[in-house]
């Protein structure tokens, strides 16, 4: 049995979605982003010190890598 949503139902859905959206935006504050950036830099230094090369684009298909390379040139 399908029910028809009324205006009040849409209002409640909008309130729920906006509440979850606001909480998701608050998950990563500026301090958290800075902390993640520092951790990323430390991992990069550890990989460099261990002699491990990490290419984040190595798992991308060739056509995607070429498209990314064209964006850098243009």
C-alpha cells in the first residue's frame, strides 16, 4: 500500500535532512583538516625515508591519466 505524502511530511523530511547535513558539515572542523594535513605530510615523509614511491594515479585508467595531464598543460 502506497501512501501519498502531504505538505507536513515534506516539512519533516526537510528538517531531518537539514539536521543531518549540518552535523555532517561539523564533522571535519578546520582543526581536524589541519591535523589530517599534518598526518598526510608525516606519512609522505615516512614513505620517502623508506624509499617507497607512491603514485596516487597509478591505479587510474590510462585515458583518465591522459585527461589529467592535458589539464595540467592547458
